[in-house]
């Protein structure tokens, strides 16, 4: 397993990060534990969770994924062997069940969110604490165009960083990360941190895959120049790039079979056509489509870690195998040609 430095910290994380958002809904506690056992045995030392998980989020399942990670850490005694990341919920109509329906990135909300996550995770510290999405209105989650909202009431970024600084000083979190952020957000957080001595973001967790390379447009340069490396989520576009949904197939138990409403960004008109082309390219070169897609993400200059999710140990092992896949120049050229033909059909 390869490891890469997390921002400008003294931490290194495995190239593959174990995503957890199916645990507590599609996967049982025992299955979640088995996945963590397997991943750790294979050198994956980076685990990413979120207070809102599992997905799709509901009031009944809120926090369950963190609880599953916590029972594993307690049962196995593995806390010092892993880098543990989780995320704080931002505002949104779907989160009326979180902190009286008014989750924000202010002092009261973040302090309570961290304390609750620590309790569920059964640990005294979180290695990477991320803001799950911005408070302000941005173009993310399938939206390309930016619409500005005048006089939007949001917590000042400096105030958010000040709260996080206090949590770092208290030893409750070690480092700060962003998620679903824009170039402006990444740079502004970094600029404030550098000017004030507040915690500097060390990573950004955004969607990135062969069907959605929008991170490259503006965020990639910031990631490289500012050492705010990408933690790529949905590297298989919600499983789309495996090819298992082609031809209208709906495999039993698959996330877009059971929860299609939550993954509409991968049902764009050109998605199936582009996916078929990538699957054909992989097979033309004797590659498994999923491993090709993951191996390509793994090699990006601005990437720190690729977050993989699985509902079975077979899927998990196959995804981890991507670290050993080397893509030929012909495959890379084929990928770039398809990107020109199908430019980001699933932003």
C-alpha cells in the first residue's frame, strides 16, 4: 500500500481510504467490522466517516455509521493504527433532525458536533475533521453553474476556523479539512489561516471520477500549490463505472437500484453512453473497468487518497487491488480522448 502526506502535516495516509457511508443501512455492523478488518490487513490505514451517515441520511439512522466505527475501534483496540476522519453536517432542508434543524459552522454547532462524534466513535480525538459542505450557496452536488445569493446569512469563515482552532488546542481534533468546496473556498480558508495562525485546511473531499473531472478546472491548481490534497469520493461514480447498470440493469442491493433518488447526478443523459465507452476501453486492454477507473484516479498529481466504498468483501478487495494496476500510455490516451468526447457528463 502506498502512503501520501496529508497536507503540510506530519501524518501520512494510505492511498486508499475506506469509505463508510453504507454501514448502518446497506451493511450491518458485523459487515462494517469485517470490512475494516479486511482493509487494515491490506494496509488501508485511513477511514472516513460523517455524522450524517449512512446514506441516504434519515433521522432514524443519523450517526449510526460513526457508532459502527466506534464499536470496531473499541473491540479491536486499533485506534492508534488508523487515521480517523469524519465530517460535520452543514445547513440543509434534509437535516431537520440535526441540532434542532439549524446545523451551522458556528461555535455552538461545531463544539456539539465534535463532542457527539467523539462519543459515537469512542475515541478522544479525530485526526481529520471536515466541513461536509459549505454553509454558503455553491455549485456542487451535480450543479455546474454558480448562482450568487445576495446577503446570505452564513458564519464568517474566520469564525469557523477560530472554533476549530480551539478544538485543536483542546486535543479533540488534530487537523481541519474541507469537502464539496470550490477554489474560492479553498483559497479563502488558506489565506485566513496563513494570516491569522488559525488551522490551515490539509485536504478537500470532493467528487472526482472519469465522469466528473470538474475538480481539474480550478481546484486542482489550488490543491497542488496550497498542499490541500484531494480526497476523491465517488471514484466509481456511485458504481456506475463498473458497468453494472448498463442496459438499464438494476442489480439487487446496489445503491442506485435501491436509492436512485439520491444519486441522480449519475443518471445524466450522456452518463450511460460515456460509461459504455470507458468499459469498452478497459476491456479492449484486458482491464477490469472498475480497477481501470480507480487506478486512473490514484495517479492524479493533486490526489492524496481515493475513498472507496463497498457493500461486500469481494468488492472491497477488488477496489484495493487498483493500487497495483499500471495504466499504459495507450489506456491513458484513450481516457483523454473519451474525456474530449464526453466532457463531465455527471458533474
